[in-house]
C-alpha cells in the first residue's frame, strides 16, 4: 500500500517567534509605513480597492492598508503569524479577511484589483514549476487589468556581492547566518543559528531561488501578466545591476 507521507518543508516551521524577534529592527514601523506608501502609489490604488497581501506574515502592511480604507485579504501559511495579524486587526478596529494556506492555492477567481508579495516571499518552493504555480494563481485571482507587485532580491547583485556568513545581535538574541549557493547558482541556502544566553536556541535552514529579471519576464508572460515597471527598491529607485532588490509591477491582460 502506498503511504501518503507528508514531507516537512523548511517554510513550514522557519517562520516562528525566533524569526519575528530576529527581524524586529529590520522591519521597523517607519520602514513599513514607507513601504505601504510605495504600495499605494506604485499600484495606483483607488479607495475601496480589493487587495490581497500574499504571504502577509504578521500583517504589517495589510493592517495599515486596511486602516487607509482598502478592502484587504491576507494569505499566509503560518497560523501563528495570522493569529498575531488577527489580533492587531481587532485592536485597530479594522476588518480583514484571512486565509491560512499555501501560496500555490489562492481560493479566488477574478477577485482582486491588486495583489502584492513583498519582502522576498517568493522562490521558496521545490522547483521552478512550483514557483510558477504561484504566478498562475496570482493571474487567476486578479481582475482583468488588476495589478501585481513582486518584491524579490536582485539575483545579479546577490551573486556579485555574495556574503557567506554574517552575525547579527538583536536585544539578547545572537543570529548567525551561513549561506551557500546550489550547484547551478540559482538558490541561496541559509543555515541560521539562534543563540540565547550563550546557548544554542535553535538551528534551522531556509532557501530561496534567485530569479533573473528575464526569468520573471517569461513566467509572467506565460501566466498572462504584462510587466509595466521595474524598480530597484520600494522607493521608486531605478533598477540597475547594482540594485539590491528587483521590484516588478505587472498587470493582468
Ligand atoms: C519573509 S516573510 C514576509 C512576510 C510579510 N510579507 C512581511 O513583509 O513582513 C515570508 C512569509 O511567507 C510565508 N510563507 C512561507 N511559505 C509559504 C507558502 N508556501 N504559502 C504561503 N505563505 C508562505 C511565511 O509564513 C512568512 O509569513
């Protein structure tokens, strides 16, 4: 008899309290507000737009956009993050719909005026085909003319400035990140060690595929999305090989 064995993927348990604590200073409130401003302007959102934050995490962009009057849905795989987002929405007295589920299955069709996927939340899946399923689902759940914003690392910059190791200290947490590339230089695999009070708290790993802009262009084209703009940051910077980020704004044909 064939057994239905569920293989645990890194993204099923990487996004926990250690992750939130280690990114606390990086995703400051000031930065989030600036990013929300970029989302509003670059997607040219009109009041009452229906928007999906795909891989919304603990809701830092989503809740602020709901406060500004947009009709927000957030989807994420991490139940613990959605719990935080739900509580924050309640505290702020805003209505938000939450979907707990994998980004390959967006349970809507022709629903959204805009979708965004921010802070390198793409490239996590097992291979290019699985990642492409996400783009297809995005296209399927957008209205005709609806916009998609994808924010990923710039592959050219990462390869030219590859950092094998770094240490960070946030409050009483020490974080060691050790990185390597797969044999085709397409994926960054990072081993993360969290150290607390001189003891190892957790050792974990994450990985994300690096996409060249040309790969994204062909994936989007295949899914029925036309690229309208490419920026080098969530601040309208020009995209060059020296940009650390690749921000793509596309619309559904
Ligand atoms: C780097 S975090 C970014 C979160 C949020 N966008 C932000 O800017 O704070 C990536 C998010 O993707 C979610 N995620 C990871 N794999 C996923 C999957 N297969 N389907 C849906 N969400 C996933 C994680 O739970 C996490 O919240």
